């Protein structure tokens, strides 16, 4: 009996020793991360706010990690091409995906995707939020948000609001706004922001709802007038423009914003994810990074991998409900 016990304890000790060596080896391997260049796949064209955010973070991340960080733009409907590329990449932390509220929308907007938005990615960190704005042409009869609301209530179905194409965060936010406010209005989707602005300035629309950044030049030149923001607080770039929840009533708890972050393929080692997260949090606190992004109306906002995962999951559920309620056909 004693010999059996001694043998069992010896086997256990050997197993623990081997396990410890294995863990040590794995940690040693990952502690050397990175040993080669990294890549961030961006599902948007170059030059936009999402691309600028990714490039600003990539430059600083390269300096922090001692490796180049390359941006690869892969624009496509719903970000599917970029998502599939990263989902199939080696889960080693060298290939990252710029995720966003658009990633959450695509999970419910498309009949099928070549990846599972929740299961195939591990969020690393949120990076930023983007204000949404309801604006009118400078010569509009609506001087305030209260005036626009009053007209819409008195004239059900007559107000029309332009947005970028069906399935964008902007278009769905417009649907959510109408649902929350109880207003009846027409949402008119266009193929992008420029034609929305053209239609609004040409008198073919009453108002528009879009991300603030792309319309700021028009606001600064007094071609458009911002009436209200849809986020949780006023923009430092437009301190006199109210946010929706300030009007109380059914809109007291209303909030809608676009956001982005970074993710890696599922099963990427935890210590690699945490290394990336730590570096990103440091980067987002750098004054020059904050200023660079603030200049393009991007609000820096980091967080833990868990917080980013919760945001993605919550947004998928939120936009799924909006898509179903608005009876938007799946693509």
C-alpha cells in the first residue's frame, strides 16, 4: 500500500512538474510577443474616421512593441471580407480586426456570414466613439430640435430624414430614434453621406442623421446647422448643441452612438490579448493621440477586453431588435 501511495505521489509530482514546465514554456513563448510585424485589417476605405483611428493607434503601437503595424484596408458590404480574413487568421495576436457598431449590425442584417461574430473573435479593447447628429440646412425653417419635434408631431409622416444606406448604424439609429420618440417620419436612405448632404442643401430633405465627423466641415462653413446630438454628452467641438436626453420625456434615456475597437481571432493566448490591451490603454491616454482624434470628432474611449466583448454582444442584440421592429429585409 505504501509503495502504491509513493508511486502515485511520484506520478502526480511528475505530472505537475511537466504541467508547470509546459505553462512556463507557453508563457515564455508569448512573453516574447511580438517577434514580427502586426497587421490591422480595417473594413473601411482609407481616409475615413475609422481608418484614421486605426492608423493613429497603429503608429503608437508600433513604437511600443518595437515592430511595424501595417494597416490593410478591406472595405466591403458589412465588413464581411475583413471579418472573414481575420477569423481565419492564426490566433497568435499578429492579425487584428477593427470592429465597430457596424460589426454588430452585420450580425443581424445578413442572412448568413462566413464567421460567427461572437465565437470567432476575441475583443481586445474599445478605441473610440463617434457622435451621431441630426442636422438641417442652414436656411431651414427648423431653428431648433424642439421646432423639428413639434412639426413632426403636428404633421405625422410628413417629415423626412436622410441617412446613409440601409443597414448602417446611422439608418438604424434613425429608426431607433423614431421608435423612442413616438414620431412618424420618413427615413430616406442614400448611397453614402455626400448625396445626403446634397439632397438636404437642395431642399429635398427636411433633416439628416449621420456621424458628426463627415458633416463637420459643412457645419463649420455654416452650410448645415446641427440641432441635436444622440450620444450621452455634449461634444467639446459643439458645446452649444444639446443631446437628445436633455429633452426628457420618452427620450430621457435615449442614447445612440457609433463606436470602434480592436479584436483578434478567437483562441488567441490570453497574455497576448492582455499585452495588446495594456499598450492600447496607454496609447489612448497620450495627449497627442487624444488631440489627433478629437480633431476629426472621434472621442477616445478604451476599456478592458471584457467590456469590449459586452459592448459587442449588447449592440448585436440592440440592433437586432431595431432591424426586426423596422422590418428591414435581411441582405
